[in-house]
């Protein structure tokens, strides 16, 4: 008996490519950022090269984030980042209880992954905070460091 199982992709191709690109860019930014911060002759990446690569990676990250943001506005993927207010605290506590107790008792997950719900409530709130709060802050602060003259108050 030959059972072929069809692979279920929960994320569209553009999100998977975006995610892989961002992972690579974040690694580049970490390595070059540490090389800039702790610059000395034995640093992994020389200072001038680290600055140049860091700046380019930051610009590309800004572009990919803009594509993510626009993609979520105009594709069905954006719906996964909308947190229903009604019953949110109950869902959050149910997931928290599962992670702290239920998982160790081998209970079924209260919010299993499927095509309708990629994120459980804790994942959803974490992703919303990161992707619509933290990442924009990092990008804006990065641009402020790239162009410090724009951040100074003129008198």
C-alpha cells in the first residue's frame, strides 16, 4: 500500500523566502555589529568592512521589512497578526497553562497548528509585539545611527 502524504505549507513562498533572508541578515548584523563594537586588529571582520556590510545589511533589512508589512496589508497572511480581543485573556491563559503543565502531562495542545491558525495565542501576541513594535524600533534607531544628523535638534 503506497500512501503519499501531501506536504502542508502553512506559509506562502514569499514569507518563507522573507524569513530565510531575514535570518541571514540578522546573523550578518550581529557579527558585523559585534565587530564594530569590539573593534581591534584581531576582530572577525575589520572595522571599515564591518561598517560597510552592516549598513548594507540594515538597508536590505529595512526593504524586506517593508515588503513584509505591505504583504501583510494586501494578502491573507496579515490576518494571522490580528488578535481577536474577545476571549483573548482566556486563550492566553489556556496556552500558558498548556506550556507550564499540560505539555508535561502529554495533553493535547489547546490551539493546534493548522491552516486556519498558524499561531497559538502566546505566539501571536509575541509576533505582533516583535514585528510591529520591536523591529520597527530597531530599524528607526538603525537609520538614526546611519544618519545621526537627522536626529539632532536644530536650534
